[in-house]
C-alpha cells in the first residue's frame, strides 16, 4: 500500500515531521510517497530515511515538485529511535 503525504507548500522541517510520523509505523510491504515543492526536503527527508534504514527514490514532476518514495528495507533492521528537537 502507498501512503501519500501532501507537503506542497510546507517549509522545512514540516515534511520531515510528517514523514517521520508515518514512517515509524510503516509495514514491510508499505511505502510512503511524500509530495513536496520545497527543495530543502530533497536533502533532509531522504538523508534521515536512509540513516534509519529505509530505501529512498526521488521522482521529479514537470511542475517543479518532487515525489519522495520511501519504503522499509526488508533485509535491514530499521533504527526507530526518534530524535527531533
């Protein structure tokens, strides 16, 4: 199942906060599609997700927006310690 997160118009760190809430509850066969128009999220969200053991793919749309696909790696254990200040 794909869980869509609309972050169009949301500045950082809001996309990361929205993604984090969903990612830590993500099932093995589920993935998140985070839609953003804020290029800062292209660095922050994928880096955070990869550091937590998720697989990340980024797709650019024709409207200067991006879709960040995040799914749980099946072979790795995900570090679910939450650290947000």
